[in-house]
């Protein structure tokens, strides 16, 4: 894999031992809050639930904290410089409410769950619609789903787009980490072909470390072999 393809989206930052500790505590707190504050609608039954989706939101909060530290303020400055303004005050919630409603409408019956946690929206895209086992090639049916996602997030440009790749536990952990990064990059690159501004996007491979289902069954592995897209408002 050509690592140069990742560089425009992922920026590194030297993290000291102290900052790692602070980050870990913050991530745990965010994860705990996410478990208690998220709601999601099943994409098939339209019922509200908090089971696996809640777990996914907690994972998203933790990984989001990590990615946020790595990004620093540079992405915000770049986007504001590109003419994308920031949100403020009561307008933030309304903006994300409207975006959430549009996403639910576009993604109904696609198999993608839309989870709301505070002012963040997490799209959980399981392996049965995204990637085959041991592959980072986007499945043919997944293009239509990503087209729908791109349509909405292009309309709501005042959000960061963080893409997380995940794998099941089959195979070597180091290999799975690389594969998860490749999956995240594949989704990001496709979104860019649909005119999503590259500066909005960051990617991170999470490997096999954050399962939302049992890896002991084929169904569970298909749930863990997934991509999450987290949408967060750009704020002042």
C-alpha cells in the first residue's frame, strides 16, 4: 500500500506520556457518556435500540478522541481558510438534527445504522454490505450507499468526516490493522470522487481491537468487519 495516499488526511503528532494518560481518561469518559446518551433506529425495523449500536458509539467516542488529538486545530484552520465557516450556539444542534434526519431518510433499508450521540452522528456500515473477508475492495452494492452518504454530507459541509476501519479477529493482528486502514482509506477516497472535500476527511484503522459482536460466529464477524463514519460539527 502506498502510504503517501494517507498523508493528506492523517497528521501525526508527538504525544507525551502525560498527554497519553489524559487522552486515555478522556476517551474512557467519552465512551461511558456515549453508552448512556445515544439513540439509533434499526435500518430495517425502524425500531429504536441501543444494543450493538450503543457499543459502536462508545467505540466511536474513544477513537474520535484519539483522532481529535492527532488532528489538533490544523483541520479546522484549513477548512475555515477554504471558506467553510464554523457553527456556534444553538445552531449546532439544529444543524446536526437536520443532517441526521436527511441521513436516516437516505439510508433507510440499506443496512447502515445511524446513531446520534450528543452533536455527533455515527454511521455504522457492517461487512455484509461493505467489504468481503480479507479485502479492502469496496463491494459493488456499497457504492450506492456511499453515494447517498456523500449526497448528504456535501449538503452539510460544516462537519468533519472521520472514517474508521475495523476488522474481525481472523488472522494476524498486525495484518488486520493494516487492512482496517486500507478499508478506511478506500471509503475516504471514494467519497472524494463524489466531491467531498478531502480536507474534511481523516482516516484511522482500528484493527480488530473494537468488536461490537462475537467473533465466534460468521454473523458476528460480518458485524465487526465494518466501517464507521463519524460526523462532528465544525464549531467556533
